[in-house]
C-alpha cells in the first residue's frame, strides 16, 4: 500500500449568509486575499508535513473559478513542493488537458517539476470537471476528443526525439520539440481520476495507467467502479495491478470515536453543503449517453444529498474515529475495493490547522504502519469473497 | 379534412442515416426544427401538409439521425443541409426554420441563396446583439427553462418540465429513456452553439446575400431571444418583413401552430 496526503485547498471563509453555488458563478467578491495568503501557506505546510510523517506522496489537483479548491494552477503548488520536499512523490491529479492551449504547456511544466524534484512527479491527466467547461467557455461536447488528442501530444513530446509534427483535429503543431524533458523514462507514472465514465476506464486500462476513484459517493459506487475498471483491464488481456488503482477518501483520526466526530462533523458538512453545490453540473455532451446511463445508478448517493452523520458512516463518505476504528474501517474497505494506493483527504472544508495536524500525526503513527503490514506492497488487496457479497 | 400524420423516412448523407418526417403534396416546404427537436406529430406540420410537401429532416444527433460526431460547427451544419437537399432532390424549396433551425436556414440562405426559394425565420438564433443577450439554454433546471420557451405556463411542455424538476427535487432518478432525447438534443446543440453561444459572428455581415423573399416572425412573449434579433434579421435581409405574434413565446411551433401555419402559408404562396 502506498499512502498519499491529498489537499483540495478549500476556501474556508464563505459567509454564513451565502447559500449559492461554490462553482462557476460563486461571486469572486467573496474571496478575501488575506484569507488566501494564510490558507495557501498553511495548506502547503500541511502537505510538507506529510513527508516528515512518512507518507509516500502528496497530491494536488486543478479546479477553476470556485471556492471548493483554490488551485487553478496545481503546477505552481507542485513546483513549490518540489523544492520544499525531498523524498515524497508529488502527484498532480491532474492537469485538465483541454484547458491548456497548446497542450505542450503540460508537457513542459510537468517536465520542469520532474526535473526540479529529481523524478518525483506523478503526472495526472483529467478531462476537467463539468464546471470548467462553463468557466472556460470550452465546448463540452468536444471535451473527450480534445482530451485524447492532448494526451497524445504530451506523450509524443515526452517520448519522441523532436522536432516532430502533430497535425490533429484540434491542434496543429508544426514544431513539437518541448524543452525540458522529464527525468523519469519513458515518462512519469500517469494517473487518471474518474467518476465512473466507461470511456475513461477503458482508456486507462488500454494504456496501463492508474485509475483514481473520485470520492463523494457511497462506497458501493466505488466498489462497482473499481470492479468495472478491473474488467476493463481484463478485456485488454491483463490483470489490473492494485497499484493501478487509488481510492481518495476523507479521513480524520482523534483520540476517541466520540471526539473525532465532535471535532470533525461541522467541517465535513461545510464541505458537503457549501463547497460541493455546483460541482455536479453535467454540461451537454460532456458524458456519453452510455456512460450517463451507467453512472445514473450512483447519482443519488452523491454526498451533496447527505443529511445525517449516520448516512456518512454507513456509506463510508469519510472514515472518522479513533486510530483503531479508522484502521479497521480502512482495512475492510480496502479489501472491498482492491486499490493499492490510499489517497487521504486529511484537511476538508473548514477543518482548522491544529486538528488537521493532529489527525495526520495519529494516522501516520498509529494507522499507517499497521496498514503497511496488512497490505505489503505488491500483494493483492482485493478480497474476492468481500467483492462478491 | 383532418390532418394526416407525417411519415417517418430515412435518407443517407455523408454523416450517416438521417431521419426525415414527410407528408402532403404541393410545393416543397422544408422545416428546420429548434434545439427542442420538434417535428414528429406536431400539429403545425400536419396542418401545413394540407398545402405543401412538408419535409422535416432531423439534424444529426436529434431523433434517430446519426452523424453528430461529424458535425463540429455551424459551417458543418450548412454543408450537411446541402447534402440533404441533394439527397431529396430539392432545388429551391421554401425553407422554414425556428430558433436553432432558423439560424441554420439563414446560414444556408447566405451561402447558397439559390437553394432557398422563400424563407421564414421564426425567433431565429444566429446573431449576437450587444445589450440583447440570448437566454441560457444549457445547464438550467427544466422548469425554469420551460418558462423561457413558452408564454403559456399551462402548456403541456411546461407541465412535463415541472414534473422532471420535481423528480430532481425528490431525488428520484428519472428513467433514462425519458432523459435520453433531451441529453442527446442538448449535446447536438452544444456541438454547434456552445461557443460562440448560439451565433456565428460572421453571419450578420452576410445577411445581404439572402435573395429569397423573407418573413421574420417574432413571438411577442419570447423570453429567450429578444426582439432586437428579429429586427436585425429583418433589417439586413433585403426586402424582409417582420411580423409579431401576440401571446406567443419562443417555441411558437408548439404553442401557436395555427397562427404560424397561416403566416407561413400566406408568405410562401404569395411569392412571385
């Protein structure tokens, strides 16, 4: 098992009387740069602290025009982390490829981060969320074909000796010859996050990349998603490696179950009720009809609909409790899901600095070593009978 | 004589099989539907089939028409219409387009004026006019959008939209088969109309090319496309007339079929 600390870098100071969406049209007059100054530095400290505590990697991601996550440029964050850490993997999960024009920007910036960090980059590629297609006025009905073309360009830039030429439907690059190139050969490990669209799973399986399950749904939805991903790999003629899958999950550890819930619940619900609204827009043509139909089953389990703590616990929307409880729940769920990477969201919503650090420490000291023992790297994680049940 | 339903036919085109609703006899009248994809069993077309050979091709991605992947912008749409014309052996039919279909009709009539015998544009999209923005059709709750499309809130379309929104509020999953046509129509519309939003910046400078006698119809209660758009079409197309229909909203084809059929019949038969 590999352990990552994932940060969304949320905006924690939406005024109590604001009840609109946190995305696309959330008024940017609500953004206080002084808060921005504080939280960017604090959040970076939390990621850097994860290295000190023994995590294998840290993760940042990209979203635009929203209060949910303040990282329109995760590459800026990753380049800071490349300098301020020395051992951990730095996973950028990911760059929304169609939003970079030309997409050689991604090949360049990722290569810079890989060079600065000495080969510690994990390169994530995403189509971009539904809201981004509004924020950028990009045509969502062409999102996927653009994504595939961008991917081909980045891989070509990294793996071919230039100059080469790319003449595609959306991009015409007559001199494809990016400087610098990544340290890692043939290229950094590639992660693709997904919410369950069939095309993404098939794409990841075909290229032997790793598939990261995006959270905020009932654990049954994840179970089905990872099962479908394994089947997609089987159709490509191989067994998925656990390292090809990652489960992103909010985690909070305190001294006791009771204390953990008391300290965590309101911050979790700030996240769910204030920062998620608007993330779930599905612009026209963004999802194919076959994937829409397949994903429709899970839609109503979306975390935005959560009302009670019991529902949070029952659906494993967050793993919260004493170190024993957190350990047991993670073991059980990891056996069900079969993922070899655990991506913990330790800070969420308005969770302040002090409890975030304490939870990270408790997790690293009392949970992570036991999980490493339970799930030795390279071993199978999935327990078949659990998956069938 | 009671109206007869149109027949459901298929033609081939460069982008795939195209569904065409057709009925009646007389002069050819091509109907280009809106982003709502209306054509089948619309009383408007059944009534017009009394006087015309009514031909309503479904645009790629709408209804049973294939080929959405081959359409990327409004230029592709105009060229696709040329294929449809050839397949159907149409020389210079009367063309009647509404909203998105009105825009497509205008694109064809500016590029190939000889292919359009007479032209009716009903609440046409296609232009950008500063200070007169077109309402949002993408990503809105169905109940809200429906109120921008109809003047009459008791229209069955509005009632159905209210039911869909109600399901969403109750967190009931609507059956996929109910959602499919809407998802499909919006995706097909997005291909040509996402950005620039429902317009072609070049179109307004080309409108003088239209040679067909043209009628522009504006629904007086159209809450989606302001009257300035109809005014601009009427002012830029040589000899065009502008008519306002009181009590009509944006989707006039569904809301005021009898009035619209009367206007179309009068305009097309008065030609020459």
